[in-house]
C-alpha cells in the first residue's frame, strides 16, 4: 500500500470489458517525504475520490480481480481515503 494524490480522471472509449462502468483515476504516488515517487498510475476507484485528494492505493492485483473480474489487466485500486489533517 502507498499514499498518492489524485491528479484527475481517465476516460477511454475503447477498453477491456472489465473496465466498463468503473471509475479510473490518474494518481501520483508519493514517497514518505511527500515527494512524487515515479510516474503516475491508473487506479480503479469505488470510493469517490476527487482531484487533489490523498488516497491509499494498493497494487494487489488479486484484490482488484475479486472486485471486477478474474481476467482484468488492471493492477492498482483505491483502498481508502485517509482523514484530512
């Protein structure tokens, strides 16, 4: 699990069938110091995070497969929305 900040949403007209009806976010992962950590990732969101929100994400593909289907190529998903400081 890792913290990240939502940069925005992603839209695709052509996508894998398991992505249908799912909300996709572009999230910049952050280091423990709050600095960007690598390139932004595409994250599935069922919790309603918005632009600028801090989210707790996981790259546990099995957890995502249980939510949206065993054949999904997706990897990252939102696990929680931390309390605001």
